[in-house]
């Protein structure tokens, strides 16, 4: 059994235990977003202790290439001097992450393709994306 102590964004294994599959969230932004993949069923997930599909605890760390699609986006006006968007992004690897897409907040739509700019925004600590050049909207 692996015992892990959580402190901040870095997980530290307990003495004498293995840290297999535990993510170190203090990585450089050029490395992309870290996520986990279940060794039993292959499900990809973001920041989980157990697999949401099979409840397996053997998770290996992976790195995302940074490409994704907007599942949902909303414009938020509170706790900020100007409007910003909050989006749910489905990454190409199959996991979903909450982040922000740069540009006009109302200009982000479901189905837009995005690329990762930084894995950790210095203000909010969430991933930041930009719209990809290959985003096509059928209603325009």
C-alpha cells in the first residue's frame, strides 16, 4: 500500500513507500498539463486519487500534448475588474480540465479547438489556453 502526504501542489511519499503515479504539480509550463491514466482500465483523469470508472488506485503519470476542445464556456463578471471566461476543456487524451481561454470572453464557444499556453496561470493557478487556428464555426 502506498501512503502519500499532500502538501501544496506537490505530493511526497511516506517513508518506505512508493510514489508510483503521483503527480508533481509544480512542473514547468513548457511540459504541458500533467494527468493520470489508470493502469487497469486506461481511463485518463485530472487530479484524482482513484479511477472514477473502476476505482483502481494504480495510476501512472502522463503529460498532455496540450490540444483540446471547449466543452463549455461561461463569462464571469465577479471577483475580477473585467469579464473573463471559465471553460471546461476536453483534452485530446480524454480528460477534462477547467481553465481560461484568452481573447474576448464572449468569443469562446462550445466545440472550439484550443492549445495550451501555460499549465499554471500565476494569478488563479489554472491552465490557460488560446484558440487554435483550425477552429471552424459553421454558424459564421
